[in-house]
């Protein structure tokens, strides 16, 4: 029997288990992406609200226009990773973005008004890998449960939408290679969760030699677990869906 750690006890607990060479039962795609993005130490968390009664489609179009305007005004490419959310009640559609450079909020406020976006708020991500991972998991958790989070929308309400937004690979290859490598690894279906963890320099490099040895043994062992991991992953998703169906959604103010 494979000894595994519970993946629903928070992203820091998940990383701590992997650092000891203890695999997780399985990670979902959004959990893999959240861990990968967090490992690259994003610096700012930007929240964009919709205008009253703005649909997801209209907000997505407005965001594309806003992104283009920001890049034109600043003369710099915008590097970001984010998720669309939908608050209960008056919350409506909104976007959570992680940024690697401080956003010039005077420009953001001026340009978001022109495209009909309600308002914008930026908050620095506190220093330290743990804080970066928690913020990335919070952003990823706007659509689905991430490492046991409960802030997400009903998964059924987001099935026809992009799970996340980020620049094209060509732009990241030129301006943020670490983020590109991390997210490409997270999306690779042939890479086991343990291999993903070991491939992220921000998480693997600070480990002690003993910890690195345990992780590498775990990675080697993971190659024979694929069918079992798929079954466990499906079981986790089914269990989460049942909990979501019986749990009231969070209020928009809690986002």
C-alpha cells in the first residue's frame, strides 16, 4: 500500500509532505497550476470587478482591451496569471490576477474606466514562499476546490470558460521564462505530481540534501503509480462535488 498525504489540508501542508518525500493522493490540474505559479513568487495580487450586470463574456473582452491599453501606456509587456470568479449575490463576475511587477494603479484606474470595468485593487504578496503559495492557491480556488479550499464557485457554472488566463508562451519565453517552464510542467499530463514538485526550483532547490534524496526516491517510485493515482484523483473530485452540492456558496464579500 502506498503511503500518501492528504491533499485537502492546504497547499503548505501539501508542499511540506512532498518535501519529506511523502506523495499526495493526487493533485488536480488547478492544484498543479497553483503550486507551479506560486513557486515563481508572484509579487502582487490584483482584483478587477465587473460593472453592474456585466457577463463573463463581456468582462473577458473588456479585460483583453484593458491589457492592451496597459501595455501601450506603460510600454512594457504585462506578465500575469489569473482566474475569473463569480461572486454570489451582488458580487458578479470578477478577475483575480497575480503579477510579477508592481502595477501602476493610476494607469490601471484610468484605463479600466474606459473599458467598463468596475474598479481595481492591488495588494502586495507578503514575502516568503509560503505566502506566495497561499495566494496562488486562493486565486486558483476561485473556480474549484484547491487543496481543500471552499471559496470556489459551483464547478458546473464555469465548465465552458477558460480555467485561467495568462500571456501566450512566446511572450513568457521572452519575459518570464521561469513562469513558462513551471506552468508548462504543470500542464504536462505525462509528468507525475512528484516530478512536477521536483522540477520547480523555488520549491526543490532550498531543500536539504537529505530531503532532496527522499524526493528523488519518491519521483522514481511514482512511475508505477499512474493508474492508482488516476482512480484516487477521480475519487477526490467526486467527493468534492458531493460536498459542493450540499454546502452553501460563499458570499461575494468573502472573496
